């Protein structure tokens, strides 16, 4: 049995010393910028955020297992009017997972049968710099706002087709785009807008002010389903 | 067609891989599988402690029973795999302090509303595959709530180490240990023997499912306690780690 443990440690040592690709792990990394454009009474309002995405696959000798991704970055924060801020979260529709890591795969490769997982990773990492695409509706990030920016429990969902309900008449969403970019990861905007944010991160609270161990999977209250990670993730807390 | 309990436990062990963050298969939503309903899940917030440790668990309601399924090893990327190895597989080596072990206990307590040592929780079962099965066995061995593991990771040493640690810390409340375990041993010597056993356990951490026997060691009261604890709390059948069919192969008996 000691041999097995030594074997595992040996594999890990080889991986760390010589690079995981030698033993079959593959990784890709890119930066992607989500840009939200809104038309308001005073004209076009634009805001964006750049995140880092790292995806990888494991070798066949480990049983394969699909692809895993990690994300570092922030949600888009757009001031529509004083005290009224729109957020495009690092989360898709509440029912879906894998957002935002895999949204680039879905947008740039709508027909996955034409390319392999490795080909898609290579293309995103090396070939699509500067390529900007409109996000289809099914790939929109979850749009939210707070009726009181200082009270996280007042979070509410913003209907992409009815910005007026959240922000007043004459305001509508033009489009949301995704671009593969060289720009640096956006930092510091979320905590500058949300005064309570760092305290909630420190305590592991969801937006409802509760740290959950066993968490609801559905709720009429959006605050029960949203954590700080949907606003900002990765890097040092 | 009705589904046997064993098949359903296998299905739910698999389903835990396909929910939460980085699902193996993205169903695109839905909180049910067959006639089981997802009630709660562990925290999936990006950057949270659970995700950072590679931990994920789901509570299901099935035929009025609560089923807790712990997810196994994520092999989607080396980062995920390393998180599971460091925070989860170390349970198999006897490290009860591995973070997924603590998270597994916390999730169990949050779902059941009972502390770990408060005894069997009625109409509740723990399950999982591979690492998940090891976590299920770890929590089941300590709580005595029934569990089923599929191709599971070892958990006995970690369960023993956790129990010994909690007992010394005075955390084993509401469920006093069976003193027959310490038959013939005075209370004052119990701590000494447990500490001795903990040292033995840590020396054996590279050895899965081994017992503290060697030609240089005389059987001691501590050895008796160790083996009696395992024989009472665990009833396991050795299985092949190559068994990928997930056939029911173990059960944790209630005392």
C-alpha cells in the first residue's frame, strides 16, 4: 500500500517539475471581455469587465472526465443613474451552471461537432484575439440591480426585455457582447460600488446575509441564490 | 418500473457529478432525477471554501427518505484533480483533518439538523462514488447513520482518527462511547492509549486499510480498542477498485 502512496506522490512530483502536459493534462487560458450597452435618455451607456478563464482536460489514463474551468474577475457594473447600478453577473440564468467559463465555447463554437475540445481550447487561446461576438439571448449573464444599493437583500433580477421596470421609462438594453482580448483582468470596481461587499466576502455570506452550508437550490427570493462569487471571484480575498 | 434502492443510490451517486459547479454533464437545469427531488446542495459560490476544496454534495428526497450524495473526484482539469487529491484523497490516507472531511460533516449536520454524534438519523442514508463514497463512509461510520459506497475510497483510518480526536476534545456528546470498547482499561489510561493509537495511525497513513501489527509491537490494550472499534462500527467487504459498474458492495451497519 505504501507503494501506491509513493506512486501517487511520484506522479504529482513529475507533474509539478516537468509540466502537467507531459503526463497528458491539457490547459488553455484566455481573457474575455463582456460589454453591456444600454440606451438611456442621455444616450448610449457602455460598461465592460475583463475576466480570466482557465480550462483544462485530464488524460485518458485517469479516465478522462470532460473539462474543468476556473475563472478570475468581476461582474460588469454599470451606473444607469445615480444610485441605480446594473450588474451583469458571473452567472447565467439561475438554472444553468458552467457560466461564465464555458460561454465562450458556446458562442464561438455553436456546432461542437465540428471541432474537438482541444481544438476549441487552442483556437480560443491563440486565434480569436480581438474577435467580438454578440451574445445570443440564451447566453446572457444574469442581470440584477438593487433597489437600495446599500442593502444587499434588495437584489432583484432585471428583465433584459424590460429595463424600464427596473430603471424607469426610456431605458433599454441594446446588446451584450463577448470579446477575446489581451486586456488585463478588471479589478476593484465591485467593491468600490458595493460598500458591504468585502464584509460579505469575509464572512462567506450570500446576498441574503446568511452563510449557508446546505443551500437552497430554488427560492422565490433571489438573494437566497446569489453569493459574492457571482460578483467577483478568483485572486486574493 | 420501480427502481430498487441500490440502483437509486447508484444513480444519485452519479448524479452528484452532474450538478453544482463544473458538472460532468450539464442538464441545463431541473431539480429532480427520476422521482427524487433535489432539496439542497453545498455552497457553489465561485471562490467559496467548498468550491476551493473541490467539495460538492446534494440532498435529495426520495420516497420520503433523505439521501445525501457526496461527489467524487473531479478529473476535468489538473486544478480540480489536485484540489480533490489534497483535500479529499488524504481522507483515504487517514487524514481526518482533510478539508473535504470537515465539509462533509458540516453538510450532514446542516441537512439533518443533528450533530455528528447524536446518533442515527431516521430515514436518512449517505452515499457516493469513489471519493464521494469515502466521504459517505467517513460520516456514516462516525454518525452511525446508514451509508452505501460505490467503488469507494478508504475511510476507516480517518474515521477512527476523527473519533479519537473528538473524544479527547470532549466533542463526543449525546452519544457516549460504548465503554465495553475499553473493557479492562481505566478511564485514566484511555487518553494515553488513544494518543498512542493516534501516533500509530499517523505512522500508518501511507498504508490503507492496515492494522497496527508488526513483529516489533506487542499487542496492547490500544490495539484491542482499535480493532474492536472497527469491528463494531464498520462492517465492510473488500472490493476491487476496478469495479466500475458501481454494484452495491458495502453497507455500514448501525450498532
